[in-house]
C-alpha cells in the first residue's frame, strides 16, 4: 500500500499511545501522537467474522490495551 508514517510514535514505554482515532476525510490514522496516511476507509473498517482487524490489533498495543 501507499500508507506512510507521517509522524512517529514515541518509542519509550512511558510514552506509548493510550488511544487511536481514524479520520476518514483525510484518511489519517492517529495512534497517540503518531500519524499514518493515507489509510483507505476500507482498510480501517476491514472485518473478519465481525472482528474489525485493524482496530482489534491496535487495542492490544495501547499502553493500557486489551488483554493487559
């Protein structure tokens, strides 16, 4: 794909992201202070058996994410 990191996510554990958000107008995925774009809406909303894959993956990688 053409998606690129346009703003890096801090690498220190104390600075790990606590949230993420998607803007479908700008096709930008915000992960804490990081930004990735362009992310097509179809990629962000992709589902397998009702599981939104990108959102689920991100939830497990947040500072206080799922499974922690």
